[in-house]
DNA sequence: CTAAAACTTGAACAAAGGTTGAAGTCAAGT
DNA sequence: ACTTGACTTCAACCTTTGTTCAAGTTTTAG
C-alpha cells in the first residue's frame, strides 16, 4: 500500500508539512475540513490527502471564503479523491476567485470611474460667488 | 461657501448618507480614517469629503486592507482634496487590488496548475504490486 | 427656558479564526 | 515496565471590526 495514502501522520507531522500551527490542524479537523482518522487510543492520523486539503483551505481563505463556505466546497470530496475530483474543487475555487475579482473591479470602477464619485471639490456651486 | 464642503453633518447624517452604522462612523473617526471636526460642545461634524472617505474605506476593505493599511492609504490625503488627490488614492487602491488578484491567481495556479500538486492518488507506487 | 432628541465616552459583547495553557492519556525507546 | 515526548479535550484568551448599552452632555424646537 502506498505509504502516502495511509493515515500515518500525526497532528504535528501534518502541521509542519503544511506549515500551519498544530492548533489550526485541530481547528480544521473539528470543523470537518480535513479527513483524519483516529487510532485506537483516540489520536488523530492523517495522510497526504489532508495536506492537500489544507492547501485548498489556505487558498480558499485568501479568496475570501469562510470556514463554512470552505466546508461546502469540500463536502463533496470523497476520501482518496481522484485527479478529476480534485480538479472539480480547483475549478470551483477558480470560479469563486473570479467572482470576487469581478466584484472588486466593479467597486473600483464605481470609485474612480467616469463619474468621479469622490470628486466634490470646487465644482458644485460657483466659486466665491 | 459650498455647503457640501462645510463640516455640517452629524454622525448619524454621515452614517445614513454612507449607509453604515453610526458606531462604524465613530470607529473610523477614532482610527483617523475620516476627517471630522468638533463643535464647541465636542460633537463631531462631517462634510461630503468624509462620505467619500467612507466609500474609499469600504472598497479598501473589500480589497482586503486592514484599518491600519487603509490609514496609510489615506494619510497623505489632505483636507478638501482635489480631484487629482482623490485620483492618487484611487490609483493606489487599484494597485493594491491588482496585487491581491495576482497573488490569488498565483496561488490558484500552484493548486491546479500543470503539476497537479493535489493529485496524490494511485500514482506514486505501483497499484497493488 | 426647558424637554426631548441626539450626541459623548467607556465598557461589555459578538463572530471569525485561531492560539495558549492545564490536566490528563497515549506511544515509543530502552 | 517505565519514562518522556507527543497527544487528547476544554476553557480561556487574542485580534479585528465593529455593535450595544449606560450614564452623562449638547443641541434644538417650542
């Protein structure tokens, strides 16, 4: 069996591999964003899949998604996802990012566009009458 | 004198004009993001300029800037800014937005690009030996 | 002038996304 | 088997960006 696919990493293994704090790993686990298993002694164990999920989580956060939105993004992702299944997640993230970008550009256009919404200076009534 | 340029709006005037809560206006004032004056009785008074500042603040927040970053964005803006001075702020905001967008696209490319960083499935060692 | 409405400050609370610490349990080396 | 380091949960705390509330002051309309 592929060692990378077995749930053999501890919380701190995954944390250092993903360069996040162990407490963040527990936080993501508590919110169901990663797919850890438990040993008979109740300790968490993770695989590379969970490292990938954390990569997705970090990007999704930069896109501006909340934990519950990321949860919805990942809810359809099964254990041991195929390439195609990861690609679906990637596409959804790209779409979400593009939506944010479009909103942002729209807001910027409102601010600095043809109408000059923020220009209030010396033009509304005649200067010094 | 142009009525729009005098500091004659109260906190709630500005709040309703900007469609934010009065507490948000006080918050922005406390952090120096808007340029209110005080009456002899210590009450705040604002002009249209402050409504413009609040527009900038809201867009900047969507770009992802924190209050202290927005503070730096606005620190060079004088009282009664000219068109050109507003345009500088607009340009800085656009640049900040573009930077975020570029970072985001870079992160997305890392995630879903040619290398398929999140594809770990069935390909690292031979399937079932 | 007075009463009501709106203003002032400060402190407490909220939600998100964690971090830190305490007390106790598990796992790994010898 | 025992020790030590890493793990567990839970609760308290942190930062950001506000909101809400209480007690007291200012403004404004009559």
